[in-house]
C-alpha cells in the first residue's frame, strides 16, 4: 500500500481536468510532484530513490524541458547546486567529530562541570548540542547519534527508567535534549540539512541569497534567549522529581579518564572546525564562498587523516542526502519552471488580498509552522510548501519585505520539529527511549510550539 499510494495519488491528480490558467504539462508535473511528496511522507523506498524516480520520470516524458537536452539539464541541475555540496561536506565534519572523539569529550566535560543538579544536567545536554550544532547539519547525528548515547546513561544511574520513575530524571533530560536541538537547528544555517536546502530554494525562487552570517545575526535575536531558557522552562513546565545528581559528574569524570588525554586528531578537528566556522562567518568579506570553504576544510580533514578518503566515498548517509536533496531541488525548481507556482500563488493571493503586508507575513509564517503537523519530514515540508509560500508573499507584499519573510520561513524549520514525536529526525529516538508518553509529548509539543511560534512572530516585528 505504501508503494501504491504515491502512484495512485499522482494518477488521480493527472486524470482530473486541467484547471483554467494552468498548462497541461504543469498539471502533469504537479501530479508527479505530489506523488513524490506523498512518497517522502510514507517512505516505502529510500527517500533519495523517490526523488530520483520523480526527476527521471519528468525528464523522460519531457514535462519540464522543451527538448531532450533541456530535460537533461533540468534533471541534473540539482547536482551542480553549491548548497548541495555544502551539505555533503558538512556531513563529513559530523563524521570527523564522531571519529576523533571530540563530540563525546565535549559532552562529557559539560556533564562533569555542570551536572551536580538536574537543572545543570539540562544545561549540559543543551550546551553539548549548541557547541556541536554549527558543524553538524544532521540534527539526528548530533542529538540522537552523539548526545543520546551519553545523556541516556545519566537517569539510569538514579534508577530512573521508562518503567520505573521516568519523571525522576529521564523524562526531563529527554525533553530538554529534543527542545534544545530544535532551537539550535534554527539558530545556525549549518545545523540542519533542510536549512541549506531551503536557502537554495529561496535563491532559485526569489533571487534572495541568505549567507551564514546574515542567518545567524538575524535569527540569534530570538534563538539565543530561547536556547538559554529551554532547560529552565522545561524545569518549570515539566520538572524532574530528582533535583540533585552528584553521581553524574563522577561518572563523566570516569568516562573521560577512559578516553585518556586529548588526542592529536581531536585538536585537529577542533582547529579545522573553528576554521570552517570563521570562513562561513567572514567568507563574504574575503571573497570565499561558503561551499568552497567547506570543500577546502573537507580536503584538510582527509589530508590530516582526521577522516580517510575511504570514509568520504563510503559515507552512505552523506551520499544518500546528496542525491536526495539534489533531486528535490530539481523537482522544486520544476514547479516554477512549468508555471505552477505562479498560478497557485496567484490563486491563494486572492484569498489574502486586502490584508496589510505585515499581517500577510505573520499569517504566512503561522500557517507554514502549523502545517508541519501534517509532515513527518522537514525536507518534505520545505519542498512542498516553501516555494509556494514565497510565491504568495511576493504577490502580496512589497519587494523590500520579501527577504524578511524568507528569513522567517526558513528560520522556523528547526523550531517546528518540537510539535510531534515524528516532526524531526531525533524525535523518534528520544520518544522511543520511552520516558515520555505520546499524550504528554503532544501536549508539551503544543506548549513549546506556542512559545517558539510566538518568538517568531515577535521577531517579525523586529525585522519587517
């Protein structure tokens, strides 16, 4: 059924009469696009294969290009996209943190020095995520792969398990971890892979380039306060029964002793990570593109043997994301190319006509955020809705306000991961740990979702 449903959706849409003002090719392309989105939600086959199949089908039947060469150029356009290569390189940085042991050491050091109280443990978990987030574009690798194996050991020392007193400590740690990673995923451009995809779509659809420094300097206005408040808010709203945790620093100290003194590879990874960050922040002023900076540092990671060339060519996760996002960029650009976006944006714009530009921006941001309840993938959400919402905004608000709308939309991608147990990559891992029931997760998701969305709306008034 999972295999058949995306195909059936595409066929049904294609068989419907072509709406007035829309070309037949655009109608058929949208049918395939919708089938791809349904496939990404259900995932009957790997996501990258879904995107590749959609692109191959549309190119084969000439739904986008006017000639065979034009169809080929469109089908391969995503693979030449600089942001896609930046995502690929950033995945290698994440591997470097894992292989060198630096990510684990950072988390243990924070537990050692902050972990004497439950609130301190919350901050240790949050800061671990915050320190790693600019360098790890997969919040799943960061939160579920690096922090989860360390943090999940802590409540067990106090006999807080999913079956025995989960509220004693485990539930609090779990919620702080997922809430913190949602905020850091929105704080930095390179903290969430769909952020980079979204920036590419903004450039293709609106001609607006969002740099690393611009992203951080704008969104940090709300992200830094939210990040610092997360452990405390969680402590107030969903408090742990255990208030003190003297055993945690002792355990972290023992684990650090097992790791030994800091290694040459860890120091190299730290230095190269800082170098990449500096080039992303100041690259524009010195004439270095962020993708070029990432590829240069990737080369240094291999040359200094922090990771091997074998690691690069056998990293299934990175190659999978590379193909997945490259094909989705092509599919999303196809919607604009065939004229579907202009048609749909014009249609919806009629419903919002008469509202002031500021109200239009707030309505679009709120709807974009809340629609994530319907998605199990931030990537699918970006591809399906971001170009459409940008198109609506461009029809209804002055040109000088479009960059602000774009930043608010892309800046919401990490935050919306808080809404449901399936809303972002690490959610199923922390939910699956069993400390928080499904009903509680949905309730907490709604409470924190309101807080995060309110912060976005407040930011809108600062930057519009």
